[in-house]
């Protein structure tokens, strides 16, 4: 049974949700990584975002987590970046080709 990692209430007692330890806005590539999630009840989650307590209080070292996730997923991230660059380059080549072929002023 799932429990809040701070107050230890169960999902039978309170609604629980998943909090992203490394924030989605700053680390979008770790958005769906299970190691980046911690289960919290609504009250603890709200209090965390209000800076009433810190994630380190439940034994999570944010800097260490970031380092571990970077080491574990860095090649995957780099591959995705390379794929995106390749797609952008392909789009540019296609556009240039179409412009050449269909430019009525050439």
C-alpha cells in the first residue's frame, strides 16, 4: 500500500500524489523517471511547495539524485538531442530543396 513518505498516511486515509523531486520545469528530461518521484499526501506536498519543510528531511539528497540521474541517463539524453538536431537539419534540407524546385524566380 502506498504511503506519504513524510507523514506515512496511507492512500486509504488521504489522497496521495507523486511529487517531482527535480522540478519538471528545470529538468524536463527527468519528468517520467521513477527515481525522480516521491509519494506525498496533499498536505505534505502543499507544505513542501510553501517551503514549510525540505525534501532532505525524508532522506533525499537532491544534488546526489541529480548526479545519479545524469550519469544513468546522460547518453539517452544526448541521443535524443542528436535526434532532434538531425530532424531539424532534415527539415532545413527539405525546405531548401522545395524552395529551389518551386521558386518561380530562379
